[in-house]
């Protein structure tokens, strides 16, 4: 279970690169639980929420669990988006 690590700003300007890296990580670790380590994320916007939700759907479709380790910024963002308990709901 190799974590996918996010750090620094995770905003719209980084969304395409994050999406590509996450897709590559999913291919490299197919069949394994998805762990997203976002403890070092300093700034995030709704584009990260979209990527996390899409990753959760992909994990569910592949019948693997997803665990999110959020930073305070990511936790606050998810709460503002109405998804405060989202990470717990996608764990297998």
C-alpha cells in the first residue's frame, strides 16, 4: 500500500498534473488499497475535491479501499464542500 502523496498547493493550476500522477499511481498499484497522503497540502480548492471524489469512485469500482490522510487545509475544504465525512464513507 504505497501512499500517493500530495503537498504544497493543490489548486486548479496543479489539477492536470495531479490527475496524471494519480492515474499513473493507480496503474502502478492496481488492486492495492489507495492511500492518499495529503498531510502536507497547504492550500487547496474545489479542483482537489473533484479529484478526490473521482479517485473514490475509481477505488469503489475496482473494489479497493481508499484512505485519505488530510491536512487541516484539506479537512476544511471538504467541510466547506459539504463532504466532512466523505473520506470515512469510501473506506472498505
